C-alpha cells in the first residue's frame, strides 16, 4: 500500500469514526443530565478551538483575518446554520429520539445539498437523482414511524430533524456561491467559530446550566467536541486524496457505527420497519454520492 493510500485510509477512518461518534457522545451527555443548549455550546466551543489550533499550526491563520466583508458574512451565515442552528435542533430532537436516528439524518445532508442546488441554483438533477432524493426521504419517514393508541404517525423529533435538511442545504449553497475560492480548512474553521458565536448569543434566552453540564458530562462533551473537530479536518483531507463521490460513499456509513455504539452502550434496538428505513436511507445516500 502506497504512502498516499495509507494516509487516505487513515483520514477516512478518522472521518467515519468521528462522524459516527459525535451523535452518540452528545446523546450520552444528554442522558447524563446536560441540557441541549449547554451541550451544543460546549461541544462546538471545543471543536472551534481545536480546528483553529489546527489551522494556525499549518500557517493558515492569517487567511481568516484576510476575509473580505462578503466572505466573512458568508462564513458567519454558514456557521450560524450548519454549526449553530442544526446541532442545537439535533440535540433537542435527541431528548426524545435516538442518536442513530440523528446520525441517519446527518448522513442525508448530501440529499439536502442536492435539493437546495436544484431549487436555488437551478442545477437540474437527473430523474435518477430525483428518485434517490425521494427514496431517502421515504427511508427517513420509515425510521421515524411511531405506533400507539392514537394510531401510526410521525413524532415531533422527525419534523425537527427534517427541518435541519433545508438549513444544511442553504448553508452549502451559500458556501458554494461565496466561498468557492477559499481554502477548505479556512472555511471549516470559520464555520465552527461562527456556529459557536451564534450559540453563545442564544445562552441568555435559555436555561443553559453550563457549569452543571460540564460537571455531569465532561468526558462525553470532550469526545463530541473532539469528534466534530476531527471530522471537519479529516473530511477535506479525504476529499483531497480521492474522488468526492467515493469519499462521500464511505462517510455515509457512519450511522452504522453510531447504531452499533448505541446498541452496546444504551441498549437501543430497531424494529423491522426501522431497519428497512435505515437500510433505504444508506442505500439512497450512497447511490446519490456515487452519481455526484
């Protein structure tokens, strides 16, 4: 195995492992007694510090200061959406749903990007791509079907997680239109820093209980923040070493790791219908990635 392929394998394993670990670590922090806002602020803060340290260590810190007004506003908007609102909505949903479900929606973000490019940028996808988008949405619904005395339906966590998809799509469209000429690590650093700043602004409006959350869940908060940072860094390293479609196909498998960890640590299991939805989403996301 060549040095390049060895590095590609290492970065890919880091990206997949980190993406699979983050939802589980955040769920464990919530289970330990942390509040959604506190967990969002603390984990994003850890990630922002680590990614900034990485960028500065590589000698690219000056690029963050050299952003023009348009690029700075775009980075802030992308951070507010992708690293601020979306993680907070995911954490709120995870108070009533599994980390595996959250990870599955996370894996479907390329679908949101494709749909946003279709609607906002006029990029016309093929009928196969449109079919895959519908397939993924159907799989997400199957994963979230609930049955009870009032019949079968979709609970509020599904709708909250579904709401993260257009936000991610919009964030990616903004990044594509305004930040295409910026280095990926600069965008990654600006994104997590922007998300952290936006989450800090939310603190006065919520009972965040930061100190108590740190006391109750410090190890899992550290793991989640570290995972967010590693994924932000490793993702671009993977894309630099292979076709984006291959990398995206591999990274789409991260929810499998989340499910395995959650089954082991929290005794979570899926119904037959949920297994079908889980498989449909992964198949659709991988199919879409390979067509990119």
